[in-house]
């Protein structure tokens, strides 16, 4: 069978054999009889050994990825012509000495996703040839000495190990172009420096030379919890070292940021508002490597699952998904309103329910993993299995709950002592210490001094070059170069001290010295009771925006019915807030005017919070013919731009009417999420999708897209234990149309998959429901590779009802028996930050993909 399905391409000089996904347990004898073979692909099989591989002495490329190999195949040392070797996603613990010294031509070595903690010394003998090395997802505590001797290395990947330090020599004397080390508890250089790439790392080590290094002990501390739980009271009481009671009128709107020092530790406090409306923007600022203080109102807490889910479970679930390795300290407030017995009872109930959530998550992941392992075609699910195993290794660290009476200073002091004890524990916070060159701390101090000076505006917005000139006025920083200054700014941005979005064209020269101002901008438009804010706009503000009370009534009606705000309404809302806070000087810069968008709109679109909907009048019949490369002649007298905020949508009648109801014959797939679909995920998906497909209709949990006259329905169902996003399209009338239809599906699936990467603890899998009416069975999608070739089977049989279906009705596949006289050219996908693509009739080649790198 293996011989029949093997794909062989031969010419006069070489032979290439592919035996992928064949369920092989041994190498077929006929394969070992071809002495001309130069390439052998055996990935996604069940091989534990590759006995006889030494017979293929001409091999240049050997792929053994995604098998069951535990012992490194020593016969590989006979393959002296080998240039590319891949053994990733196996179970290898040790590589014996004497292998690599026999492979003088080896250029490419992939060993990721194994159980390696060391490498043989003789890997250094590949010094002049090895250019690519992938050691990610292993157990390395330090960079092996042999790696430091690989002077020709151009790409090195060491993500998700347990590295604490990177040696300077690693970045010297070699043509290294790509290096990734995220997912390690790095101190020197810190992860925030490594995220800047090789040049920033080199700059960091350059600054470390011949100077006394400094250890920075800084902890980003995020206060989360439901509204009126007491987050702001605790935050301000800790900072001021006295009881500070915050009234309901003074509660947090959006996010408030402040800094606090305890002994030799610096805490950057981020106080998040608890209303659900704000969570659409919250997740952007919830980052890993932070202490999360989950504040729970004991006065409101009751011993039932509903209240637990509202006050505790919601936040734990979102932390699971967003920052699965974070540390959570639950804090019970308003204990003065409860008896001692009630406090203890509620504490036990909360901790036991949180532990039950942890156990349920572990059990669910084990169940998913077992399902894949027990499948008869487990080789088709290796990537999904690896992802689940990676998630299984991550878990929230839940510290013991601390009850606090916020009116009692000694309780506040007790909480402070508890926090300090935890952050000093290196097992809990392995990377709380960062080794920094003195110039990093000097620039930080100068920026803080500038931010606090009387000459700095209240909003703290400063031009990049102006900030540099302010910093270099100080004698000890007068020689600070532009590139080093930018590197340090990037570091300070990543730790949350300042905000600099250099990747946004309109904001690349703008630094927000006070991140809280940026949150103020968000909270104006993404906030609790926005309708009341619209209704309270004064007549003077309306007149200033050339609007009337009737216009205001239209704004309110449009927002209530369509979740849209026009540019004038948004200007009025922002003007009201900025003028109220004495920041009128920055108004035009933030909101812009008709000819140019302000910085606020760039931010809202960058984070996919809203979608511009511009209604134009009829086409201009007198316009010149458009010529590619020349300026587009826009239609004159366009109507005012509107911005759609999907998070405020409610009604769905128009989408349902346009769609016309589900049909049994529809092509129909579901993306399942565990534990649930994150808050704001579906809204961001709609913004991304609709920014490309100009013909669309949107409701709260449904979205209808049209491409070349073909409809695609996207629907959200977010129930506990049954959370999925459903995609539906009409069954193609002609078999030649299947390619286009599946291309349409896959464009949306790519966006969903890319978005889900922002939630590392979120499990997603694709399924296609059985096409038999009333049959509850579903077909699991195997791994999707770069070419989207999911399966080679022509027929799929339902294991529940026994009915058989053509594969193209369930999975992205083109019918194989189409009689096409000449193969069409391949479809080329150009994926932009909003999923922009172009369609074609054949297979997919990704040319550029940056759906989301923020």
C-alpha cells in the first residue's frame, strides 16, 4: 500500500520520495533499494526506528518529523551527503556523540518539540555548514557550548525552554539573521529586549560592556474584578500607605495606571474597570509575566455557581485563555460587612471552586489529547496534539486568598507583606529580575522626570524627536544616539511604562508618556452607558461641531439601532471629555478632521474596535478612467463617515432576512473553542472580515459576507461547554465552483486562527457536522498545512449514521474528477493586516501574511 501511494519524482540525476501520513511502522524494503534517492519525506507516520536508512547513502534531505522516535537513529551518521535533517515533534531525549561529525554538509537541523536538555559536542564539527537550527520546545536550561561554535548559523530558534541567560558570544562572529527566544524566563537580556530582535540584543550587550550592571526588580500588577469590588481602594491604599476610600462616583472608568515601591521592588499598578463593556479594550493590556490581583466583593458573594461565575469564574476563564502562565492572588474585600465565619466559609468556597476549574481544564485537555491519540488516523492530528500538550504544560498559579477589610490599615499592610513575599519567590516569579545596562535606567529616570515636569502637558503626548532632545539636555545623556534611544523606548513600551506604537504609521513619531491618557481616549467611546454620554452633550458643543439638537437625536437613534457613530458625534464626545479635563490643545490632533483621520481613529482601527463605514453618493459619470499606478479620483461630496462598533450591536433581523435561512445542503463547518470564545473575539473577527468584504451585514452574533455574489454566514454560539463559530455557505451549483467556495471559507478561517493566537490558552478545533438530518455526528478536521491540503480521501463515511459523503462537502477539497482541459494558474493570496485576499481557481500560495502582529 505504501509503495502504491508513494509519490516519486525522478529525473536523470536524483529521486525524491514522499511517504507522509502512511501510518508506517517500518521502512518499506523497496524504498531502501534506490541508491539514487536524494530526498525522503517520512513525516506523520508511526515510526520508532528507521532501520536500514544507512543504505541510502546519497540522501541530501531526510524528514522524520511527527513520528514516535525516542532513540536518535544512529544510522544517520552514514548519510554523509545529508544537508537537511528534521526530527521535530518526536520523543528524543539524548543524541549520542559521533553522529554530527559524520555530516560535514549539514545545513538545516530541526529538533524542536522533543525532550532534549543537551546536545553532543560534535555538533560543533558542522560549524562551517550549519545555517539553520531549531531547538524550541525542549528542556534546555542554557545554550549548549556546541551552538556557540556554529559560526555559519543564520537562524536560531530556542523558544519555550527554561533559559535564564543568553551568552554574548551567541550574537558575535556569525551571520545571524533570525533569532527567537520567547517563552523563556530570561533575565539577561530580558524578554522585552529580545522581542526587539538581533540588533536590539547586540545594542544591549554593547551597553553592558565595561560597566556595572543593574538589576531591575519590577512587577506589572493588574487589578481585575467585577465593578465596585474595591480594586481602586486597594490600589490607592497600597500606594499611599494609608486607607483611601473610593466612592462609587470615583470608581475606575477604563484603566488607571500608577507606580508603587516596596523596598527594592517597583510595582506598576494597572487598575482595570470591572464593567463588561470595557473588557473589549482590557485584553489588549492584559500581558504575561504579571501579578494578577483578583478582587472579590465578599459582601456580594454568595455560595452559588451563578455569583461565583460573575465575580470570579469569568475572570479566571479569561486569564486561562489570555495569560495561561500568570500568577493570581485572590483578595476578598468588604469583609467588615461579614462575620468571621462567613469570611472563612466564602474563602473556602471560592478556593475550592477555582481548584475545580483548574481540574476541569486539566481533564478537558487530557480528554482532547486522548481523543487524538486514540484516533485511527492520529498522524493527521500531530500539530493539534502538540498544541494541546503545550497548553497542558501551562497553568495558572493560584495563591491563597487574602481577606481584607479596606477600612483597616493593618489589613492593607498585611496584603502588602503577602505581595512582597510572593514576588520574592523565584519559583513563582522566575523572571522578576532583569539585568539592565545603566543607560536603560538613566533614560527611564529622565523620561519619568520629563513626564512629571510642569512643562509637560497633562495628556503627556510628546513628539519622538522632541522627547529625545529633552532627554539629551542632561549632561550624562548628551551623547545618547537615536537608535539606542529607540531601543530603550521599545523596552519601556513593553514593560508598560510608556506607550509607543511605532508600527502604526500615523503614530510612529508619537510617544504617550502617560499611558492612562490613551485609556482615557478608549473609554470615551468604549464605555458603560455611552447612550447617556451622547444625550448629555451640551448645546454649545453641538454648535461647535455645526450640529443641532435634531442631529443629536439622530446620533442617539443611529447608535441604538445600528451601533454606529458618525464622525461629528465622536468629535463631540471626545471634545466634551478633553475640555472637561483641560486638554483642549490635543483635541484636533486626536480626532483629526474630514480630510485626515486623527490618532484616536488610527488606534481604534489598529485594535479592531470599530470599522469605518463610508456612504458615498452615486458614482461620478464624469470621472476619468482609472489607470493602475495613478491617483484614484474619488467621488466628490461623500457623506460623513460613520464608525460601526460591533460590541454594541443587538438586532439580527436584517442579517437573517438577507441570508434567507439555513438549508440542509449548505456547506457547513464549525470552529469550536475551549473553554469559551473570549470576550470581544467575535467582534474583532467581524471588523477584520468586513474591512475586506465591502458587501456585508452585521448583527450582534451574526455576520453575512458577500464575495462575487456568493454569501457566507458567520455565526457565534457562546455557551458553556458548547462554544463555536459557525460558517455556512450555499452548496455550489456547479462542481467547478467548489474551489472558490472553499477559498472563501479558508480566508475567514485564517483570520480566526490568527486571532486565536492572541489567546495562548485557547483551544480551537475545526469540525464539519454530518450532512444527514438529525445526525449529531461531526467530522474532525485534520491538521491544516500551508497548502490547505487537508485530506486525500474522496469519500467520508459517518461513523454514527453510516452515510457516505463526498469529501468536498465536508473539507476544503476540489473534486478530483473534474474534466478540465488545462490546469488553471494557482490562486495567490495576499493577506494584509485585515485578511485581504485575492481569489483564484487553484491551490493557495501565501505570499505575505501579517494578519495581526501587535
